[in-house]
């Protein structure tokens, strides 16, 4: 039988100076790992179970029973009883969480803190929580049903919290005339001047949503009600608080700011008369009023899902998204929209069809106009779109002959002159953000040499492409009076977290996806839009957006528009927007050269601030935070080492017996195992990191052998395994294992994020 080293740890040289040089010499990867360093033990790792595939109830009970043999306080000598009680408390907590299907669902989503919160006071499963207010018994749900219910509950809670910050959406636009800032002479030389800006236009918009419940339009029979109740208690659990109708009220006003000047005849002391101009208080001119509402009915609640509504054509309405929009100002208008997916051939990608009927005038004047949009995914992340608008639809001639009163008057004909038919054919490319899953550590791959240079470069290139989140949209537009080609392109510039809008909610039907931490470098979302007319006229806009807070974004845009060269500043937070379009050059003097020069100076100024001040400041802050975290973790090493030594002493007897049985059967016998930081051979180590920091984990690794196999997932946090501790916090570590199988000695090594499976297939020999 092989011998075991019970010391459990190997003190590394220079422990007293550990991290002494972090602030001056810190590693590149140090502060990137600070936010991901786990505070609590992983329950799966604690019980020696895998997350994927999920363990069965029998496997959880078996793991708990095996650990009870080693860690139950009643079975320990007096000097180890206190240590056993501490370890066993964590093991019991892990077992009670994973053996309960509902607690395990919550733990998989939001961790141990989430379980304590949701089963505590004011939690979803606590006293007075959502579970007690749920009509269908939560405890009777299957794990899948409970997961859907829990995610819906968390999403509603989050939405309520966000809505408490802001209950409506609005926008303010102030147009500023600073057209004297840039001038172009006859030789097209661009000159810059000190402007005298004045507010010339304004715009204010506001909208808010409110739910509305109305009686069901089509009652269900008693039998249908019973069937519906069975369905609700089975696969579908109706979301609490779902309303029959959602109404969005919106209002807006836009116009100009007039500064009237009054001429006054005055008489001077010498008897002469003259005229003086006096500037009157500015006047607001409202040129565009808007007031209306959008109604989105929930037809499933209104008409039910039984009876006549399962038959055509009524089923089209039930399975569609329907909305109605009514405008009272500026012109009474009613819009009805219906959207539905169609799949002509089973197994193919469906078509999404949107049809909108627009009623702007009385039926005596014109027929309703229509807009039809058909979209379909033609390739991965690529969507083709065709949109047709009818414009004004006149009644046919034979109806005019039958009903002479039909037709538009002169005033309506003039007002509808711009309402012409329109055809657009476009292609949309969605960003591939988040598609590249890099499951290895760059330092690990360099040290192991398992990936060749070409593969590594391809993976890094793919990761950069995915982080850029490139997207574009292009379409051809044709009207009876002309046409245009429109192109819009956007991507993230610089390294860091995206500046575009994050997921609207952290909770979805798929799980919990927290927003990225705001303590990292932030990218700039670049958006470029251009319109080329048939006469080769070109309008373009370049806009950059950057996140400056958790919910706040600021933007700067520059481009050529109908009014000349426009510079736009924007600010947005939780649906509240402020836009400041500034006209810096009149249209008759605007040229592409002048616009380019106008764009260069703000861009250079931003780059100087971003890379000369903001990013160095953020790097310094992250380095200081990493150094503080290093010092905190360093202080915990003696305590963690003592706990791991005690755990090893508690499990040694049981592990030795199991390994003796393995050796008698020529099975898997762990000879030696080491875990810790080992400096790279092909790299010059930084000052203070020249020596390895390794601990002996032979007993803990041997304890994981189950039925002649040792499996450690790459997603397992290895220093959280019972008997392990972290000898080098925030440094890349490796696990080395020497083992004997079928009479032969073997060796395996893996990084923190790599899988381990022993015995390896190549180590099997025929007996």
C-alpha cells in the first residue's frame, strides 16, 4: 500500500513578503480577477458533485453520507470536535440546499445568498412572500415549473424596483443656432470663429404606461374552466399581475423660439425724432402638437383559449400580437397593427408579418392606407426585410360613379401630397456579441503549450470580433419621386465593456444575467449613418455613445443634414433623454471638408481625455483595489491553511481505507498531488514571484476518487475542494497528480479552468 503525507501543506518561500510588491509591480491579470474571486464555498464542490450533468437525489444523499463518516462531530476525538463541527455545518447547509429541488433551483441561479434571501423575511418563499400569494401551490410545482415561476417573480420584482426610480419616459430637445462658428469662403477654406449661440427650436415629449383590466369578452363554459384550471396547474403557470390590456399615453410638442423686435419712434431732447429697435421677450411657437395613446390587448386573457378561438380565422387573432394607436393631435388618426409568424413549410425558418392599417381621414374621402412588412432570418444573425407603404389609397373610379360624394376636397389633397407609396428592401446584420466562449486562461495556455500559435490567434481574433459587437443595416428605398440608399453601421471602439444598451432586464425566462461591472474600462459605441440620393447627394452622421454610470449614457454626434453641419450632444438615463442639436454651419456653406474638420477636433479632444486621463486613472484605481484585496486574502492564508490541515486530518482514515481497497483491485491509487502557483518557465517572473507557492493535497484528491475514477470539472473552483486552500490568491494555479493504475505510474497536470479525468484513456492497459 502506498504511504500518505499527512502534513497537508508545503510552506512556500517568502510567505512573509507575499504580495509585498503588488502595488509597484502588480500582475496584469490581478485586478481582472478581483471581482470573480468567490467569497462563499460552492455547494457542489463541497459535496464533491458535478453541476453538469446535475446530480440525482441518490448521488446527493450518497455524497452526504460519505462525508458524514469523516466529519460528523460525534465520531471525532475531543481535539478535533470543534473543527469537525465547523466543517459539518457547511456540509449540512450544502446538503439541505441541494436536496430540496426548489432551493437548488434558486441556488443555481443566484447562489447561497439568494437562497437565504428568498427563504428569509420578505423573500419570495418567506413569510408574506410571493409564494403565499400565488393561487397555484408553489410547493406542488415540478422543478421546471418552479424555475419558470421564480424567474418571472424575480423579473417582476426587478421591474418594480426600476420603475420606482422612474415611472415614465420623456425627452427634451433644444436646438441651438451657432451657425457663425464655421464658415467656408469662396476658395473652400474653412475658418472657425467664436460663436454667439442662441436657442432656436425646442421639443418636449412624455409618455407613461398603465395597465387596464376589463371583463372577459367571451365567457368559458364550466367544462372549459375546469380544463383551464388543469392546464394552469400543469405546464403553464399564469404570471401573477398579468393585465388584460396595457395603455401607453404619449404627448409632445415641438416648435421654434421667436425673438420679436419692435421698432419704436422716439423723440430726442433736441426735438429730433428717430427709430429705435427693442428686443421683446422671446415667444414659443408650437408648430407640432401630438397627443394619443397606444393600446396593447392581451387576447389570451380577453377571449380565452378554448371554443371558437381555436378555429380559423379567430386563432390568427389569438396567436398574434395586436396593438391600436390613436392620435388626437395634430390630426385624428387611428392605427391598427397585427403581427404574426408564419411557417409555410414545417422545419424552415418562419416569416414575421406585420400589417398596419392607417385611418387618417373619413371613409368618404379615401380608403385606409396600409403598411406591410415581411421579415425572415436568411442566415445566422442576418435578417431580410421588405416593407411596403401604400400611401394615399383613392377609391376606384366605378365607386365614384356610384357614389358621387366620395373623394377628397382641395384642402385634404394638399395635406396628403407627401403621403406617397414607398418600397424598402433591406438587410440587417445583428451583432455577434457573446458568441465566443473562451474557456481557458491565457496564462494557462501559454504555459501548457497545448494550443498552437495559429489556433490561439484565431480564438483571440474571434473574441475581439465578438467584443466589437458589429452590426449594420442597409436598405434601398423607392418612391414615385425618387429613391435613396441608406446604410447604418455600428460597433464598439476601444477595449472594455460595451457602451450600447445592455439587456433590458437582468432576469429573463432563461436565467439571471447581471449587468457588467462598471469598474472596468468602457468602450465607445460608434454609429455611422449615411443616405445617398439618386442625385448623389450625401447626408451622413457619426455618433459616439459612452456609458458614464450604471444607467447613464452620454453621446456626441456630428454630421451634415438639411440645416447644415450639426453637432449633437445627448444624455439619457432610464428612458429620460436630453438632446442638444447645434447648427455650427449654415446649409449653403456646409461641405464635406468642413464637416470632417469639425469632427476631427472633438474626436482628438475625447481621445486625449480618454487615454490621457480617464483610463490611466481607472487602471490605477483597479490596481489599488487589487492590492487591497491581495492584502485581505493574504491575511486569511494562515486561517485557511489551518482549516485545510484539520479537514485533511479528519478525512485521512476513511481515505486510506478506500485507497487500500483500490490498490488491492489494481484500481486508481493517488500517490501524490500538489496544487498552487508555479512560475512559467518561458517567462521572466516578476519581482517577488520567482518561487513556487504549492500545497500538498494528496488526501483531498484521493477523497474524490469514486468507483475507481477521479473527475474534476474545469468549472470547479479547485481551492474550495475540502482540504484545499488558496496558497497564492489571484495568481494562476495548477494541479499536479501522480497516480498508479493497473500497476503502472502516471502523471496528469491541469490549470484552474481545465478538466481532470483519471485514469486517462491512454492509461488503460489490458490485464
